[in-house]
C-alpha cells in the first residue's frame, strides 16, 4: 500500500520497513544511508528526485508527530492543543520573557538596564522551569508511544492522531522556549 504524505510516497514502504509507531531506528538509519548514498545527485547514477524523496521520508519517520500522522492516515490534528497545563505554563513564561526582552530593548539609562537585567534573569529562570516541564511531558508522550507500539496494529487512528498532536505542540513549545532562552542569554 502506498499513500501520499507531504508529497512523499509512504515513507515506510519507501525504506521497506514495517509500518508501526516505533520503527527500528538502527535499521531505518542504515536503510536511509544506503538508499540516499545510491540516489545522491553527486554519485554516478544519482537521482535528485529520489534523493529528495528519501530525505523527506526519513524526516517523517524520525519525527514522532509526523510518523504518527502518517500511520493515522491523515495530517489532521485540528482541535488538539496538547496539554492545557503545559500550554498555560508556556504562555505565561513567553509573556514574561517577551516583557523582559522589551524592557531590555528600551533601556536607555544605567538604572533601567540594571532593572532589565534582573527581569531577564527572572524570565530565564521561568524558561528553565518550563523546559523541565516540557522534558517531563515529552517523557510521558514517549511512554504513551511505547504503549501504543505494544498494541500495534490494534490501535485506533484517533489515538495516533491525538498523540501526534501532543508531540507536535510539545515540539513547537520547546522550540519557542529555546529561542526565548537564547534571546534572554545573548541579547
């Protein structure tokens, strides 16, 4: 069975591996490296189109959210907001970080710079705590993924889509927090 996903033929069949929530990472990487080396445009018999397709398929299979959406049969995670607790934590943390960064950018006096430095430190501490909460959430998601894998293929597409949405939001929130962490530290 071959399906289209993000313009890529079913990534599992492209690498000749069984479709499941957790593929054998070592086998997947070996197949990717072997296939992409053969298809690389710089090799004598390379095929740029196939090389690009292999790269995208590997990206999909390496990303739990994309892989689960593929298994669920669609890319629809509309209506999923991830963990409401993490959402609120990240939202509050990002507000504090953005306010501290705004204060720092508008500081013109030594006193206002000192205040903004303290505000940035406090916001950075909140970011650190939020990143720890994201790591804990990610560990819970990984445990749910392992549990789904043990029940495979007797897993409902809705379960896959829900977990895919949770992974997607967790990844997005982590990226936002990492960017805020960098800006707070480096200016």
